[in-house]
C-alpha cells in the first residue's frame, strides 16, 4: 500500500495557546459553575433550532455498517449518535468493531467483497492511503454543504486528498494536556508547572511526598508518540515539525536527538513513573488515567499526560473534573507550550444514499451535540453550542480549539504512513516503547526510527 504526504496541502501553522493556557489556569482553581455545582451538567438533546435546520432523507429499510476502532465508553457514545441517525432516517445502522490498524482491517473486508458503508479513520495518512487505493467515495453535495457551513478550511483540508473531499472530521482531540490528582498535588505542596524544567521539579516534589508522579500508558505505543511530538514541537518548532512529518529531514537529525534526550530526562528516572518502565509498558492508556484518579490522595500516580478524551476515563472513577481532577497545558520545552491535535474522520466506502446521509449528519452540530453531552469528546464543528459540553473545563478546551481557527498542528504520527506511525508493535510505536525501556540509547533509537521511516515512505 502506498501513501505519501507530498501530495498533501500546505500544513497549517502552529496553534496559539494563550486562550487555552488562560482558560485552564482559571479553571484549575475552581470547581466550575455548572448545574450540579462541580461544573458538570446532565447532557441533553441537541437544540431544537439546529435539529430543524438539518434535512436527512428517508432511509426506511436501508442497512448501514459503520466500522471504527472505538471500544468501551467511546463505542457506547458513538452508538448514541448512530441511534439518533436511525431515529431521524429509519435506517438500521450496525457498528462494526475494527482492529488497529484499521486500513489493514478495511483491506481485508474489501478483498472479501464486504466493505462497511462508512469507516472512521484516525489518521490523515490512513485517509491518503485509502484514497490511493481508490477505496473511498467523494463526499456528496449535502455533506459538503455542512462542511462549508460548520468547519474551518483547515479541518476540511485534512479530509481532502488532491483537492477531492473524502473525510468528515467528526471527533477532534487536544493532545497537549496533563491531568492531575488535585489531592496528591495539595498534599505534596506542588503547583502547576509551566516549563519542562518546572515539570521535572514538580515530579520530584511529588515523589518526595510518597506518591509516584507520572502515569504512562506505554502498552499503547501511540501515547509515546504523543510525548515525543509535544516535546519536539515546542523544542524544535513548527517548521522542523512539518519537515519531520513529511520525512524531509531524517530521524537522525540533531533536533530528534535533542527531543529524545529531553524525553529521556523523564523516562530515564523509573522512580518517577508508575511501575517503572516495565510497569508502564504493561499499562494501557485507559488504566494510565484511571489509576491516577483512584486511591484518594494516594493514587498510583499524581499526573497523566494525554488529550481531552481522558475525561471519559476520569468519568469511570469517582473523581470530579474541575475539583478532584484538574488539568494544565503541556509544559513549554522551548519558548511556548505546544498544542498537538488529532481526530477521527468519517469516510464512505460505498456510494450509497445511506452512507452519504450519515456523512451529512456527522458534519452537523446535531450529531456533535450528542457525544459532546456525554463527555470525553471534542468537536471541530464551529457551530456546536458550547453549552453541549458537560463541564466548564471541556467547554474551555473546546472554545480554545475553535478560536484557533486554522492555527494548529495535527498529530505527526497520524500524518505518516500507517506502517510507520500507526501500527502496534512496529515502526515508531515499537521504537519508542524500546526507548522507554532503554532511554540511554538515543542514537540506536534514531537509527531504528530512520530505517523504518525510510522503508515506509518508499512503500
């Protein structure tokens, strides 16, 4: 399979983080002013005005299959969106659990003559790869109308290949947040760090209080790519970030050496990581979050790094966002804190009335409001009412994303060929897992990354 970033439109510029930093700093000291006294409100249905503005066809008797890698609460919340679509159209929609990498899963389905109608692709590279294989059907006029009305040009461009619109970005992510257990911070006398140096000092302070400071979900290699990307963007800058994403500079570049050395300042101190390196490599992402917010002021870790979607895992504990669970921007390694975004795009693999209608629905504020109300979700839809989000923290994160317009950087590994940037046990995921195990081997890690990247970009 072939994918290339050289056909991609010009990458957008780096996000301005001032709004997010101020918003999170304000919310860190309060519980919010929501309906339940902790910044949280019960999710409700989409506003009637937005519901009445969206016209969907009657699809009575039509069956639609939607494939995605989501499981657990994410699958449950996406199913709520699909149920609303069924209610409005009369279609029967079936969720098809997909394995990661989803492009391989889809390839098997297509080869067997039974592709799903719609798939949710979690990488820009996956959209380009599927388009190159001629698997995808262009977005129809109704969905295009919703995109033009509800999305900035940058988010539209991310779903396009060579000028043809294939994807509708339904779910976004701010992947530059550090969530923390407030009780553990207070007991240690720790404060929110603003720089990487302060972050390491804060970790040492928390460690001295008897609580392990950082939870790392190293069993899922994508979390480690996010660690690297945030450090690299802040330290090397957006121009280098874009070059590395396109493999215009090699992974043996001095900027990569510097970023891995910086990451090694944390990974090289196993006492600062819950379970040490061995424990982290056996910890999946959901557990890395929940173990940070269970155990009161004596959790297994005081901080966990990951995106706004961590909120859905925090919701599985008794911690309340804004009071027990607070958040601050990823600390600045260079001159400014980074913000890396991610997202999942809906694409059609069958040119049917039902598939196009579902893309239209997913591009509307109506669909976004359903999952927003359930939490653990961020929408790039600029016409989604912020009141749909369940608490003030998530509302401010969403507001900051929307106010950035097209000024953001998309997850680097998600822009790369999936064989390198998005496959468990291979490429960047595996190299960074090995680096977590042996963070002194910077040169060896770079050599393996470059060898795997060179192979993937030529394939």
